[in-house]
C-alpha cells in the first residue's frame, strides 16, 4: 500500500470512529517490526493483527476508498457534477451546478454499496425528508432529491469552500476563542430550536456536522440520523446511534425514546472541544469512550482551559449532565443562557441550577429532601415555624390593643 493510500486509510478509520490514534500507533509498531523482520505486511493487515479492525472492516474501508476515487457515473437530470468535495460514512458529496436556476449546489450521492442496504437507503431518504421540512438560515438548505441510474441523490445548499468546525479546530491546533465559539454554538442552537419545535432531533451533532460559511455563519448539516421525536422503534433498542466522542449517554445504551436533550448533550460535547481543544472524554477504543459518557466524571472545561469565563463552563456542564432530566429543560432555555454569556452576563438558568444543587447538597447533609418546581428550580422558601409563631403573636397583640382602645373610648 502506497504511503498516500496508507495516510488516507488512517484518516478514514479515525474520522469514522473505527480506531483511535493510540490504536493506530500499535498498528504502525507492528508494521515497522514486520519491515525489520523482512515480513510483508500492510497497514490494514497490521491493524487486524493488533485486533483494532476485523478483516471485514478493512475490506469495507478499502472498497469505500476505491469508490471515492472514481469519477461519478451518475447522470442527474438538470444537474452538472463538477468535482468531489467530501465523503461521509454513507455518501459522496459533489460540487455541482443546478442548470435550471444556474446556481452552484452540493449533491450528496449515496454510495452504491450503501444503496444496496435497505436500512441505509431509508436513512438517506429520512435525511432528505427532514432537511426539506427545516427551512432555517443555520441549517443547510435542501433543494431537491431523487433516484437516477440506481443511485439516490440529494441536492442541497453549497457551502463553498467546504469548511467545518472540525477544520477550524485542526487549523487552530487548540481551542477557539471563547467569543467565537459562543457565537457559533448560539447559531447552531437556533437551528436546533427550529428543528426541535417541529419535533425533529438530529442525533449526530458534532464538529464535522457544523459547516462554516466564509461570512462566519454556522450551518447544521447531515440530518442522516434525524427523525421525529417519539419515532423510536424496537429495532433501535440496544443500538448506539451517534459518534463516540459526542454521543449522549442515553444513546450509548440504545434507548429508542431519546429526545431533544440528546442533541443538547452532543452540542455540549462539541462546545467543550471548541473551548478546550480536546473532546470531553478520550480512551483507547470507541467503546471505552462511550462508557465514559455514561459513567465517567466530566472535568469542567474551565479546569482544562483556565482562561474561560465561569459562566460558559456552567452552561457546558449543564448541557452535558448525565441524566437527560438534569440538562436544560428546553432548547429555548439553552438559548437564554447562551445569549446571557454572549452579552457578558451570568447564565441565569445554569446559575440557578447550580444554586439548587448546592441547596440539595446542604439539605441532604441535614437529612432533608429538597423539592423543585416544574423547571427543576427550588420553590420559594416557606416561612419557618418561628416566623409563623412570631407573626401570630404580633397579630394577637395588635387585636388585644385594638380591643383595649375601644373599651377606653367607650368608657370616656
């Protein structure tokens, strides 16, 4: 395997969560040892030998890489394909011209291997339907879809040059500026609020799915896993849908009844990486990373990057609470806090929730339970028995004084 092919193979398996950098190091170690021993060994074979990939996985990756180098055989009516500009786990994306309106567009074409899989076809069609119903400035706009020559395609808004938050992080080689990160996340939250209000959840929010226009507008892309809230099926039970570094705990355990709060968690994990330059959890394998989402303790982002404001750290921690019920009660609530942080003010809801948690801890230390209202905030404090008794005494004294004054006036 040529060096360029090996590099693309490595890039592909890391991008798609099939291996971590640590696992790649072990594969390279075995490869170098084979060279010294005079054995013929390729990188895919070394990774199989190291137990990182299965032979079936290596065949799939190699087939996908071979297909992405081929010029498209597809002829889409009314569209002129120009060049390949991206590739996901399910599809290839081309820059194209929509002839009827003479505008540049992006065309996502489901890989032929995936197109033969009815589950992948249905997921791709789901993306088209979801995107068609979500018209928002911060969501990549859908234009058209169809099937031609056995291929399923999806014509959508072109972000040119194609650049994502993942690219911005790679270019920076560390965290983004806090103001810049807050501005981007605020825009994506606006997009999610729009989707959630129409009962759609994204289910795969991550840096690579946030496009950045040259004008600095963030656009949520790839609705490939999106579905209506409440459309979970028995087939989904026990299956983890999402990307390991950003997946919500309830998705890890395969809960089919996830809702908008899973998107809030994944957006929080994305926000965490933008602010700190690293994912919230890392480990040697994707499985271990997902386990940390369920059970691992989150290091507060302002502990990783001490230059962050306290407020933005509180927002991220609330977004990434392990239990869905402990996160923001709605995407609109999250917007409230992000706007506060953007204006240089404390996040109202996150700050109140921190106060509630401190009250709960204090109450538990005293052996008391703490009630909350429908927003998860403490109810107004009730007067203590001493305050009630004092008020009663004052009222009785006032009444007695009033009676005494009336008696004196009657006698005189």
